[in-house]
């Protein structure tokens, strides 16, 4: 449950915040009292979402695959608020093409957004937080970076890279007072997930509803995850209650464990 004082006085950036998981995370952080910067390549939607939240929320257009754009995003947040306490590097895109059929450009774009974009966010944030000697960085991986299904090679590779980057950063930045953790969602109730599942159903020649129900039956808790499920963990990891947790990859998957 949201607590209006849990993150009061903190400044947070959430990338990929116009839709899906990022929007759910941003809403929860704002409800917990943080001043949230919603960043997204869809700047119009990010700004509209921030306005709907009110309070200290603001929206920014940012393509995380552009290192200079990420640097400006972080600089602007610090200039406006005086400090940065939390970065949630959430922005990501899916795949859904067999490796043998994937173009160079398609592979590079997935890696550019999911892995390079996370790196740019972490680097820009670390440059601010290390002098502060405080702050939290949360990356968003995927259980499919641990156990990658067919047609997801580029996506899985990019998310596996996010996990490795997170673990290295936790060791590098811990002595400076920073914590770095990775949240790895499973099958989530988001537009990106449903689009990927439709592509998979089409590729396998089965009705989407059958594919959906088969997948849901394989999740021990019997349902897809929600943005609120992820947002609750973000809120905890950003708070002082998680002060001794760093360098971890935490699956949020309803028991749908990678093999």
C-alpha cells in the first residue's frame, strides 16, 4: 500500500514511464511522496501522465539509446530538484523474431535500448550519486534473460547483459554508499507482453486465447503480473527498509521459475 511519506523529499527518474510497467512504477513512487520525472521516447504521453499525477511529477522526452539525451535528462532533474535519489532504468523493447531471420538493425536496436540504454542511465546517475554518497539504482531485467524462449534471442541476450551490469555496478558503487539491484519481471499484463504473445501464437499456428490460457496455467499463482506488483518492489527497494540489499536480481514472476 502506498505511503505518502515513505519517499518524501526524494527525486526519482523512471525511464519508459509513459506506459506499462514504467507508468505503474511512476504512479507508485509519486504516491509514496517522491518527485518523479517520467521519461519516455513518447514524450507527449509522459508529459500527460505526469500532469495527471500532479504534485512534483514532470514528463520528459528521452530516447535512452541516445547517451547525450540521457545525460541531459539526469542533469535537468538535478538542476530542478537539487539531487537525485533513485533511477529506475526501465525502458525496454521486445523482439519476437528468430535469430536466423533477424536483421542487423533490429538486433542492434534491441541491444541499444535494453542494454546500452540501461548503461547510459546507470553511468549518468552514478556520476551524480557518487559525490552525494547516497542513492539507489534499479534496473529492469527479465526472467527471459535467464531462460530465453525461442524467437527472443536478442531480447534475452540484452536482459542477461542488464543482470551482469547490475552485479558489477553494485560492487563498484557500494563503497560509495549506493545500492544497485535488478528487478526481473515474468509474464506481465502489459501491451508489450500481449503483442509478443500474439506473435508467438501466430508463429505456432494456435489461437491467441489458447496460448494465453496455456501460459497462465503454467504460472503457479495462476495469473499474470501487474505493473503494481513491480511498483511495490521498487518502492521497497528504494526505501531505507532495503538498506542492506544490493547486487541482487529479484524475480517477480508468480512462481514461473526459469529452468
